[in-house]
């Protein structure tokens, strides 16, 4: 009987686990793919950043690069949650042209800030770094304010973040000199500047990257739940091959991701902590426009870093989580759910965390094409702090990864340096580089976007309380077993008593 009870309890435990895993599971409904940039011109648009107005959630903006027919940048604005878009010109002082490498962020009060450089001369040198602001959600922009410049030094890879006190922080790679497709001046640190007066003036830049890290780049700032400025950057270690555009194959040794934290509003930064030291490169890259790793802040001092590397033989997307503001980091979790070692690449992730803690990672993915060419946008969703992810396809059509601008023969077609995603508890907005309307001859790239609606899948009442149900059933089985065991003991006692009455005299006779 005990064996039967044990078997029943084991079965109930399995049922409880299945019910617990399926109860209240979130579902993602993918909306229509729309093009953000204006229809018509055969341009190469890539590298979107998307931001939502915290005061007017239907006001969304996207900033992105333009690589063809000439280098430029564009700002797209929506007031209906991303269904329709309009273009706002990026202003420059008289005599300056070609804004480039724009980034966007909203302040808590709804003020929009846009950063960008202007390119100078036939070598496209980033001469000055500017910030403009908008008080109407991006419909119009103020005249730009100079953050750094004129060159030298040069300003690359500028990114911005706004803290809870509406202090604007801007990080960038400060380079003393360049050659064609190469950084040749040292040192070239990651630096940060800030504005406490709404972007009217900016502080002198302070160094973020550790002095001993000579080859760095791809910095991204975020603000954690305590209001601290946290900056993620990449340490390319000894990869002079890409940093200085030297001949040779893909750099063989691992590179690292590093986080530095400022607890005093960007005035000083902690010594860098290596989030991951085993990133394996799989291709050559242009040092001025690398693919950015991503950092996002969640509740209770949590931070999430997302990146792609080739440690599994092909490119996979990974996430690490910190629960103490970036000073220690957990083990990496693989975000993409395709078969391990399947020979297809997943790359260029961007992480975002909803107010309730759900982690979303948007990335480019070639799992649907065994030849590893056709690409889709996928979204990874985690409801357990980045430990596990479900994947959903966001793009409605696959697109060719060979379509786009190519800087030189060492490099693949450039799909940009990042994708964009912003998360709410019930809605996610995603933006990515898409080539479905282009060919290798036209090199056309567009910015596509989609809304993902998140809903809770409510299970039946018995499934929403699987543990209670299992324990109740287990208790019932135990009571039944106790009652049955008692009946067996009573029956056994009665049988034994009857045997004593029948056999006792013979036994006593033997004893005597």
C-alpha cells in the first residue's frame, strides 16, 4: 500500500510541476510590421534607437543612421504608438552639414534629447558632438548645443541617458587621431559628460574606461533603480587588427565586456568590472561603428547585459544578470532557443526591462535559413530574471543579410550597430534594420518596427493553484492510505485472535 501511495504522490508532483509551468504564462501577439523611414528613396537606413515618452506613451521616436547615398542621420516621430511616422530634421549651425550617429532619450518630464555629430571633409571625420532638445515630443528641435569639439580630439559612438533628476549623461569614445578605417591615436578612452540645466551647458568629460584598457569602444549608459549611472563598454584587449585596420583573419583571442558605475552623478567612476571575459569574435569589424552590446536596468538594483559571440561555434545571444548594481554577475544564459551548434547566427541584441521585471531581448536571427543568410528579427522574453527565455518571431518576412553598405573588402554588408526595443508591462515596441525591399545591387535598407502586445494567459482555477491542488490531493491520498492501513491492521488483529482461539490448546499441550 505504501508503494502505491508513493507512486501517486510522485505522479501528483509531476502534474503540479506541469501546471505551475503553464499557469498564467504570458503570450506575445505580434503586430503588423511598418516601415519607419519615409517610403521611396533607395537609402541604407540602419542602427535604430527607439524611445517612448513617459508622459505621453503614444509618443515614440526613432533615431537611426543613414549610410547611403551619403552618410547622415534621421529622426522619426510617431504620436499614435508607432503606426504612422514623420521626419524631423536634425539642426546644425550654419556651415555644418551631415549629422550622423544620432541617439535619443526622454527625460522623466517628457523632454526629448537627441545627440549627434557632424561629419567634416571627405574623410567623414566627426568634428563636433551636439545635443538638441524638444519640448513637443520631437515635432521640433531647439538649436544644437556643443558638447565637445571642434576636433581634435574626435568624438565617436555617442550614447545618451537621462537620470531621475533629469540630468543628461552622454558617453562617447574620444579619439586623438584616425587613419582610413582605423584609430591610430592613443590613448582613446571612453569618457562621459553631463548637463544639469536641461542641455544648455555640459561638464568637462571624465574618463569612464580604466586607464590600463587601451583598446575600448561601444559604450552604452543606463540609469539603475538607485539612480546611479552605469556604463557598459567593450575591451578589445590586444585586437589591433581591427582597431588599426590591419590585414589578417578574425582576431583569435577572447575580448571582454566591462561595467563601470558612477554614484555621484557622473563625476567619478568605479574601476571596471568584467561582466564576461570570454567573448569570441566571428568576423572583422569597423572600429568606428562596432555592434554595440546592450545594458538595461530593472527593479531592485538588477542589471542585464546582452551580447552575441561565437563561443558555441556560431553566433549566439547571451544575457548575464547582476542583482547588486553591477559589481557581481551571474552565469550567462543563452537567449536564442534554436538547436545548439546548428550553424546559424543570432546577433546584435538589445535588452529592455518592463517596470514589472519582464526582460525582453530583441535580436537578429538566421535560424530559418540553413545557409545562414536570410535573417529575421526575434524577441526573447524572460519572466524569471533572465534565467530562461521564450522566443517569438517579430519580422513578418525574412530579409537578406548581404544587402547594405560595405566599407571595405574585409567587412560584410553592414546591417548597423544596434536594434531598438522599449518595454512596458503590456506592450513592447521593437525596431530593426530590414532589407526585404533591397537587393545587393541597390543596398537598400529600411527601419522596420512592430508592436508586441503582452497578455497573461489565465489558466483554469485548478491550474492557477497547482501546488495547493497537489497538496490537497496528496493529503486525501494519505488519509485514504491511513484509513486503509488501519482497516488492514484491524483485519489482521481479528485474524490473529481467531487463530489463537483455534490453536491454543494444542500449543499448551506441547508446552506441557
